[in-house]
């Protein structure tokens, strides 16, 4: 029987020292790279992402909260939520009056009315603290013909408010579809005023009418702004102050406020505080208030006059 010799064992390679050497080289290399980058000013450092809303403001446009780039040259209102407080009734419910608590403006409380309100006891409104009233002077129909009409209650409202010591301004409900029609409305408004004294401006009140036969469905921003400027210019030539009534959607998207100069603004912005971004003169905050002396609901307003 042959003797079988055991196989020879190969000597194990000593790998551990080699691995340690490689690791040390890698660490040193990483440190050297970091030092070099540091000396170069950190050129490999990740730059922060640019703010996509830089220079913008977050506003309520009347329907949604959106980011908006403000127009240059138009002053912001500077009003804040904490500047306002709504009165509380004896039973703890919300009152009808909202008060301004800040020191930048002197404010007054007022209503705006038309023939829809019916008979009004102006002395009763005065006793409740009403300081001013905007009366509808006239209107244009929204149908194809677009006829002009006076407000049937204007004469009695005007004499009643003035007799009660309430300051008076007026507004004209416009459905002008052209600049020429806006001019026609201004001349008609001056005719209806017939030289009467006013304490407050004449406002151009163009409102969208969402009906199939509305004559103004396709008024664009350029046309609407031109109409308002034309109306106001003619009213001022007639010896009265002029302004434009608008809601937030119109103020942000329909009117080019940057081209309207110092025309007075009356903003419809219902709620407990105004959040329209730009400066305005009158804030309409309630479309359905109940006051003694008026059988129908009325709109309520706050007028702002800068304290100088």
C-alpha cells in the first residue's frame, strides 16, 4: 500500500496591513481635497435655491390666496387685521360696526343706498352714528340697448341726508361697453347733479353682469381702465371729485391701477378687516346690514382720511 503524503499548505497572505494602508491613503486624500476646496472658497458648496416668490406678496384676490407681484409706484395700504375690531352686541353677537383702532387715519362710518332700499329715516341713521352716504345717482341698463336712467329715489335721499347732517357722495352704475359710452355716462351724471353740492366724490361703479345678454361680457383690462379714466376726467372737469368703485378681483386683474393716478378708490372687500393690498379711500365691508330707519338691508362702509 503506497503512503500518501499530505498536501502542502500555502502560506496565507497577510491582507490586513494592506487594507489598512489603503484606508489611510483614502482618508488622507479626502482631507487634502477638503482643504483644497476650502482654500478655493468652497466652490463645490451647494448654492441655496432661489426664492420663487422673491418680491411678491401673498394676497386674497377675492376667490383664492395667491402670490402677486405688486405694481411699482402704487402705495400699499399698510392696514393690518389687528387694526380693526367689530362691535359686540349686548347678547354677545357681532355688531354691525367695524372700528379702526390705528393712528394713521381718521375714519368715518357710512352707508350706500339706491332706490332698492325704499323709504329711509335719515335722522335715525344719524342717531346710530352714520356720518356719510353714497347715493346711486343713475344707471345704465345691462341689456343690448343700454339705456340710461336716473335713480328714482335720488332727489328725496339727497335732501333727507343733507337735512340730517349726513355728508353725501354719489355713484353711477355703469354698463358702458366703450369709452364713448363711459363719456356719455359722465355727462349724464353731471346733468342729473345739476350743480348740486356734494361733500364726497362721484364714483364710477362698473360691475360685471354674468348673464347671456350682458353687453359688457367682453370688456378687457385696457378698455375698462380707459372707460374709468374718461368718466373721472369729465366729472372732474364738471367741478366734482371723482373715483372708481371696484372689488378685489377688479382691482388686481381688471383695472390697471398703475395708470389711474390719484383717482379715489372705493373697495368692496367684505369682512372684519380690509385685506386689499393697495391704498384705498373707502372700504365697503358689509353687503347685508340691518339698521334702524331702513326696511331693507344696506351696505356699510368705512372712510379713511390720512392723519397729517
